[in-house]
């Protein structure tokens, strides 16, 4: 698809799937689009290593083959001006939604509606393959982006506060709180997902239901090649009152703690112990900094995290849009 843009006569961009020859200019756009949230996550410290693997010959061939059968785990769209990528976006095809991320446009091509056109392409593909929703996450303070998404009929369904601990070794070395925790094995993840689904608002589970692969959709932010995760539950045997996922993404990057769901009756000691276990696991793997994501539905964990030395950094909004025929809009989702 070739789209004329304001500019010199004949200037145009083509919105299409990424090509292997796009690697260098694609990387430039990705790096140039990183904001405070990506900096918090540690992205960009090693260039675009998180995405470089996608262009390796073996992985590239496998992705193209899966794409031909409609089963690719990621679809990447670019806007190109001649041989140069000037904009990017990506889409992860989840069971009932397309998760959009990596939206970026070169400064020279901003304010031309290009981001909206790439998002529309991702929405159309999601609808074509039977997804009912398009979903994305955005920094709450990124007002231009939030305005763009609202204009496309996205509405917030969840808010996440991100906290940072620069001294996780102190948390790891402290005496363990008196509570019972257990590692959640592969065989138990299905029941863990079902428990989390019952403890997360319907407005979220209707669009982003927990599943054995991801107890919270935010885990996708840590699913880079080579990442390792561990999950714990806290509470009596067969009577959990909370779950926590720790994600190690590589040497030099912050570890991340995700709290998919908590029971309102979870005690102070149970929450402390859960956070201690995840933090200690990350410290043992070499993490010097640990982040934690706290959504509205697990807000009771915030004072516990701050008590342990975590400090609020920024918040993100999960926004969703119902897709109609051909990717058109339908009734808006309810807010958080």
C-alpha cells in the first residue's frame, strides 16, 4: 500500500510487512522511538539486541514459513520511503486479540498520520484472523500517543504502576516472612490461570484472559529470546491467595516482578514473602535492579513494595478497541 504524504512532490511511503533488508533502518526507528518506559525496562542499552534475533537466517525463515500458514507469533509492519524504514509497528496475534507494540516514526515523518496507518494495518490483520480486540500499552503521561489511540476509539481497561528497587540484594538477604510459598510447575499453570481469571476484573479477562503461557499479558514485555521466568503461589496448599511471576531477561537488564492476581484477604506477611521469593531469585541470577508491575486490581501490593524499598517510576495504560468487520470500530470497552 503506497500512501502519499505531505512533502516534496512525489514523496510517498509504503506500509508493508518488514523485509530482511530493512534490518538496519528498522533498528534505527526502534531505537529512536524509545521513551521513559523503554529506558526503565533497560531497552536500548544493547542496541536492538531484543529484536536482532528476528533477522537471523534460521529464525527469519521459520517466521516466514509460519506467516504463510497464518501462525507466526509476531507480525512486523513498516512504513518505508524507498529503501528506508521511516515507521514501525508490531502485532502479537493472541487468542482473541491482536497486541500492538513497537509503534515508532522517524522525527522527519511525524504528524503525517503515519502511525495511525500502521496501527490500522495491524488492526485489519487482527480482524481478518478472527480477533475481536486490538490491545496496546502506553505510558499514561505520553499524551500525544494517548490522544492518537483515543482518536482510534481505544479506551483504557487497566492501569499499571511500575516501581523500581535499586537495592534488591537487601530484600533478598532479609529474613523470610512467615508464610507458605510454592513454585508453580508447568502442570499447575492451567489451574493458576483459572484462579487468576477469577481474581481479575471482567473488563480485563474478557479481552486478555490469563492462560498457562501468560498469567498476565504484561509478561509479554519480558518475553525476549533467552528470557527465563519462574512463578510462585502463596497461601495454604490448594488455597492460594496470590501469584507472582519473576522474569530474568539477561545480564545487565533489570529483572521484573509481575503480580497477576491477589486475593483481597492476602495478609501482609504473605505479600512480603511472595515479593521476597521473586526478588531473591532475580538477585541470584545477577540482577542489580528489579522492577515491579502493579495493576489496579492488585493495588494492595504497592505499600508492601514501597516498604521493601521499591519506588514508583511511571504508570502505563492498557487500552483496547473492539474490532468489527474489516477492522472497523464497535462499542467501546468499559474503563478500569
